[in-house]
C-alpha cells in the first residue's frame, strides 16, 4: 500500500491533458488566431491584389507606408477612417441593423409564445415533440438551398408567387417583386426569421424547464392567470436566457452574408447589401482591396463588441450588483474598524 501511494504521488497526469488539448490549440492558432492578427495588420497597410489575365490574384502589394495623392505619407489609421466615412459602408451597416431588427423582434415574440405554450402542463398538448422538430427543421436546411428556393418562388416573370397573385386577381400581370428595395429587405428578414425562430424557441424552452415548478404552483393557488404567471414569473426568470439569445442573435445578424448574397446579390439598389457582403466585395471584387476589407472587418468587430457590452450593461441584474456593492462596502468598513 505504501509503494502504491508513493507511485501515485510520483505519476502526474497533467501532461496528458496538455497532449489532448494540443490539436485544438494548434488548429486555433493556425486557422483562427493567425488570420485574426494578419487581418488586423492588413488594415494598417495598403495591401491589395490586382487580378491579371489568367493570374488569379495577380500582383500582391504590402506597404506599411500609405502615400497620399500629394506625396505625403498618410496616417496608419487612414484606411479605417476612409471605410468609416464611406457612404456605402454606412449604408451596408444600416441595412444589416434594419434587417436584423425586422427578423429578431417577431422571432423573439413568437419563440416566447411557443415556448410558453409547449411548456404549459395545464394545456396537456399532444405531439409536442413533433411540433418542436417541425419548427426546428428550417434551421437544418442549408442557407444556400433556402436562398435559391425563395429566389425561385419570387421569380420574374415566372414564379409561384406571381402566379398566385395573378390567379386571385391582385395583379394583372407578372410583377418583379424583388425590384422594390423594401420588399427585398422584408423577404430577406423573413427568411432569417423562418430559419432561426425554431432554435430560439428550443433555447427558451430549456430555460423555462429550469424554472422551479413550485413558483407556478404557488401562482396558480393564488389565482394568477397564465398571462400573469408568464409576465411575473417566466419572463424575469428568463433574463439570462433572453440576454444570451439577444447577444448571439445580434452577433449572427451582423455577420449576415449567405442569404443576401445568394438571394438577390445585395440588390436592388444595395437594399440588401450587408456589412459582410460589403467586406466580401472589397476583398474579392474587381479591385481586390484587402486592406479595405480588413479595416471594415475590424470596424465591425469593434461595433459588435461595443453593442454587446451595451446590451450586457442594460440587461444586467441590478439587484445582484447592488448586493455586491453592499458586501464590498461592509467589507471595507470591517477592515477599517480593525
């Protein structure tokens, strides 16, 4: 027994943890950390690739000193300032926020309603699992397939939607619905809503299932209706879950790319041009302005971090913060009295 105890003290298993985590660390450094740092550095340069005939990216330039038209070197932040003041970038950012709000507001409302409906044991609903799978299924379909599907549905002059509108008498002939900027934004927002409301619903259901049933039982004994129990028990208990959904949805919405690109290529009149599509066009368009794309990426990173921090601050639990401050004050008072 003594030898066994000595042997167990000599053997260290910590190195095996490092060995098992090494593949992830290497993959992270190579495929995430290095591209992130390189992208950040590119934003301070005039790096660009001009496509030559049959040469792919062609000539690649990397210059730290950006020279202006008057022959003087510009500030290292010149590219960032240029992108931030670009009307097209601001339009893309505004479109991204508008489309995200148009899909997130109905998404969170419907998801909360469905989550409360499915978790209400008083209703004794049947086939709840089947409905959950049905509502979650749009998220399983690839974004490319959904974009092509809706593009064909609203096709002009031939498409199911045009044919339906003509048959019910709302149109005398084929109408290019996607030619109107507002229509294109609404359709893109609806696609995002349709794809993601099932995921949000599942997350909210998990959060409601974690609420103590005794709270709902006490509310029922006191005569509270289902609506009051939802407002005064369910919603306050879901603060952290709603915060998680809001932040992840905002981050995903700011990275919206597949649907606007494949559905209508950012049109019409750049109405569905998002920030990610703007970055893609800067990097892989005709100009191959990698530095502008990198600067735009870093600006979006800063904007996402700032708004996420603001959301965390606005939705923080003020009671917890007040209790923490009171404990700190009491601890300071105790140390001062010693």
